[in-house]
C-alpha cells in the first residue's frame, strides 16, 4: 500500500468487487457515467465525482459508508471519505 491506511481501510478484510461494470443508479435513469466505484460496506457500484450525477458521493452522504474501491479495470485503490485517505493495493 502506498500510504498509511486509516482505521476504516484497515478494518476491511475482504474486498467487495463490482458485480457489473455499470452505475446502478445511472442505469435506472438512463444517464451516463465516467468512472465507477464500489462501496466496501454494501457492495453498491456507482459513478464517481467526474460523472454528472456523482452517485457514489451521494451514497456516502446518505449512508455514511466510508470506503470505496475503484471499479475500473486495472485500478487497485481504496478511498476513505471521512479521512480523505487514498491507498493503492
């Protein structure tokens, strides 16, 4: 890992991987996404802040689920919202 991980990240024992490479909310409304993130609390795969709808940040604000991973092929990192901690794995 590239940085010292926070307690939210170190508490993860097994990664939740995306079930499909789609934003679950954008599919419902027919909107587009740029990149995808997967919540490490509930497994939801939603779009990132570069996407028009910013579904993952909205999910974090509503649920307070702290950690996401990139759901993009070839990317291996975690992001903790409350601690603003980025860690590659």
